[in-house]
C-alpha cells in the first residue's frame, strides 16, 4: 500500500480491519486509507490547530470500538487531547500551553484502555523533575474523563518522548528525542520510579516513531537519520541491542505504525509507505 498524497502525516493509527487513519500536522485534517491505500475523499474529522514551530496535529489513536482520539495544539497554542470521531470533537484533557519546540503529543491506547500521551519539556527543562507538572512526562488519561482531569504519571525525566509504543508483552518503550544535543534514549517508559537504564541511539537519529514487532524487536523511525531501524529487545531488564541488520527504509521521517497484517506503515515527508519487517 502506498498513499501517494499524505503531506505532513505526523500521526498514524492502524485500524483493526486493515488500513489506517492519519493526521496532517499543519491542517488538522484526519483522513482514512483502506488496506489498498485508497484515501477517502472527505476527512474523518478536522480540528483547528496552531502551527507555529513544532505545533499542529501531533498524535492519533484508535481504540477497539473504532473511536478516534487526537492530540493537537489549538489556535491559542494549548495542548489538547480529545475524541474527534465519531460525532463532534470532545476534549478529554486540556493540557499545558505549548512551546515552539519539544511539545511531544504522541498518543496511544494502552492495554488497559487508557490514553497515554507524551509531553516534552516544553523548553522548560527545569520543570521536568517537578511533581505536578506535565513537562517531560508520559501521562495516562481516562478517555471518558473531564477536560480538567488529573493525569496519572507513568514516568518522567524525558526530553521529548514523542516516539513510543506498547509491545505484545505490554511493555511501554520510548525513543526519547533530544533537541539540545543530550543523549537520545531507547528505554522503558512504564516505570514511574527511578531513572530507567537506556540504550543511546545513534547520533542525529531524532526519533519520530516506534512500532513493536511480535519478534521481540522495535522499529524506530528517525526524522534526522531518515532511517527505519530495528532494535532487538532482550529478556529481563537488559538493554536492547541495535540497530540490527540493515535499515528497513531510508526515507522514514514522521512516524511508523504496525498494521493489522503485520507490515509497517511509515510516513515520509509527503507519503505513507508500507514495508515488511
């Protein structure tokens, strides 16, 4: 499957019956492609977004009941998480004011049905270690909760946890993007206490997406490296190994997700492509 026109598809979510939905970073439009790559003429939903810096439609997730959730920066610049389809959008969480860089915004449905959103340091690294702040944290939200709900902190101490995914073993793994030359890390993201051991990613990876494979590997997309690489997870708490083998793609830019048939869909700057892992 090749979606020839998917400019700025910074958010991708697989559908249980095949195909995917993707969000356009700068327009706020959420579109659907079937398993053959045919894009529906009308968007599934559209949200109004602020687009200055690393703002826009940032994250997308679809639950088992085919409800679509998104994370975006509204015209006032605040980070929102909401259910955008079916029906009219409803805000699930009214988050903090965004920044020009390091907003995070990636979104997944956790095995327990909660929504997990990653928030970057929002260009305030001094607030990352503070309790009660969202800066540099992975947060769990109740999908049916009010907009002023208090998120549950899964882990903290991150630079910009934009790329993460759950494995079949229900482990949450994060590829942490660092905009300031600090180490870019591949580490567990579901441990609230202690600083997780991590594997340092190759320089200038700038991770933009992670997909978990049933083989016990992670596929990591880098907007800096433009490579889709595989990392092998090891048993217990030992560090991952990688990259292993050659790259799966050399034009990956904005994210990656595992499809229902086991293939990987990844976003270039202008299209969505599919590759067998």
